């Protein structure tokens, strides 16, 4: 059974359009990385995923701006209003993209092609001057329709699977799953769709099963989705009415948390939520937002979308005077119109929570964006003889250095176990007979030792030449050190637990 016929409207480069930067070389950043760039910037070689310094190196005149989701949603409100003239059932996928079911509108306007032409003309009439033309596509199901919109196509009914078959598996948007599929030799959606459903579910879990449905041209959400009980609707009355966005957003956050908790008790997660608001002078507005319902992030994602929508209603300048609320917010309602069983979060093959790892990665990327790429580093194995050489600090997100240096032989390499503390600067020491003094401290008797491990490094380079020996020693107090001797000079390079 094919998916529901869906029309998707895609406004390219929407973060740039909302920021008023689409007519010049510009890029929008999240945590120091490019997430959107204008056509003039792309012509200079700027692409998504680049770091700021890389993008500016390719385009010295690049104008950069931090991503502002609220501004994106606020600027997208007039587009949604224009599409609502054709059907009230508009789902906002994200600012810059929305979807509608075509069954009723297509019949009324004379077919999918006629509806696409009318919607495209209405949207282009309300976007800012100079913005790229919107693209509209129709296919079976939101996933295929989004791909069709990017190409401006109307895919025949029942033809979504064939249309999607040539797309790479990276189109699914799940980087880890796509990487695993490619390593298994599955490179296109057509190859994935050809696998048995039961085998995909057993091997890749719920995420793989959902990807398999998309590859076959079926609905993004399972057909088992149902209308939840009415008692899951969350309502908040505001007395006195809220005039400020911050006040309304605080109420929205509380409602989102309550809804997420109520759904969790029943083992459900929301995939589509209706946001309804009533105002002091009787106005009533509503918008539908699509969610991915991903585990613990669902409550925060819903709260963000409600805030964006309230921002568009309360401070947007393009919604039109007739549609803009004339008073304060008196009631906010969240209605989970579509839910599905919460399958939990896919665990890694070696344990651990993938969702938690993603949250950590986003936090580290944000710190890098504030403090610079070198402010967050990770330790990776490297070749070398001393403990300080065997670990190299690499900025988070960068590819580790070539691993050729990890291969043996490394004559004079210190054997296991590795020391717990490697001193950034070796600590001066003195060794007399079987006694050791570290940094001028008291003398301790050496009760055991191993070594020496002599090395003659870089004998061909007079400036970098070192001829030294290393020892592992244990003192009477139970402390173990890694000592190095070069000529008459002794140093403590590392200390063991």
C-alpha cells in the first residue's frame, strides 16, 4: 500500500532568507559550522558542514550569522498563511518546509499539477524579494514528496518507490545507519527496499525498519498511528493574559513537559501535535507541527516548536493585520493528533546510548563554537616511545592523523602498564645510588626497578638528537615513576597509580 499523496513546499536557503542575506555571499552557522549558505557563497566553494575558518578561507567576503530558529519560524508564518488558503491541514516540517495532504485540494483545483502551480505562485508572492523561488513537489508520503519538491516534480501515484530507488542511503538523514549500510554494500534506497522486512527489523532495529518503509515509498509514520485519548490534550489558561513572548514560552515549556510525561506513561510518543492559542479579544489560531518523537529529546523539541509558533503569532510582521492577535494570550492548548508506540532508543553494538552520545556531541560542538576549535580536544592513539608521544590531542570533530605511526617497530618503547599521569613538562629529579628525590623533595629508597630502555632518537638531526634511557622505579612509599636519564640529568616523565 502506497503512502498518502502529499504536497511539500520547500523554500531553499530559508535561514538566509529570514536573515535577509540570500543576495550576497553569506552563511548561517550552528556551533561554528555552516548549516546553510547562499547561492553566491556556494559559487565560491562554501558548503554545509564546513567550519567557519574553512568557509571564510574559500570566500573572504563571506558574511556569517548565527542560526536563529525563532526568526526562521517568524518569517515563515506568511508562507503558511498563504498555503492555508488552499487547505487548513498544513503540517510544518520545519521553518522553510511544510506539507499538506493533496486529496481534497487536488480534486478541487483540477489535479496535482494544477495545485502545484497555484501553491507555488501563492508562496512566491509572499516571500521577500530576491529570495530563491520555492519548489513544490507531490508524491506518495512526506519523505518521497520532500525529495520530489527539491526537484520540482510530481511523482505519479504508486511511483514513489521507483522514484526513490536511485537515491543514496545518506538521503535517510541517519548518518550512523547510512554508514553501516554502505559498509554492508547497500548503497541506494532501491537496494535497501529489496531486503526482507523481517530481516531489516532483526538486524537494524526500529530505526532500520522505519528507513526500510521510507525506501519502499511508504508513509514516514506507521499506518498504526492513531488518535490518542482526549485526556492527553494539555491546556493552560493564562490569567492575566500574557503580552510577552517569554511568559507564553514558559507556559509552553511546562505544557510540553506534561504532554511528554503523559505520553510516556502510556508508552507513546507524538509524531504530530496541534498547537492552538486563544487571545484576549476572541481570536483563535492553530498550527500543526510534525515531530520525530525521538526519545528524551521529544519534550524539548516540542517546546522549541511551540515557542517558534508563538513568536510567529505574537511578533511576526508578515502575518497580516487581520490575522495578528490584538490582545494577550489567554489559553494555550497542545493536542497530540498522531502518536505511535515509543520504541525507545537504539543502543550501540558495544553498549551505550546513541541519543546521549548525540547530545554530548552537540554540546561539545557548541563549546567549540564559543571558544574555538582547539578548545575541545580528544585523545587518540599515536606512535612513539614515551607515554607523552603515544597519545595525541586532536580537536573534536577532526579526523585523527594518519595511523601509519601506530605500526611497530618502536625500539625502546615503554611496555605496559601505561602510567596514570603523564607530566606536561618532565619534573626534575635526582638519583644517587638507590635513592630518589623528586623536584628537590625528600629522598626515598628505590625498592624495585625495571629497565633500562635506551633510545637514540633523530641521530641524523643535530638539533633534535636525543640519547637517553628510561627506567620504571618503585619507591619505599609505594609510588611508581617513569624516569628518564639523559647524560647527568634525571627527570620524572610520568607517574603510575
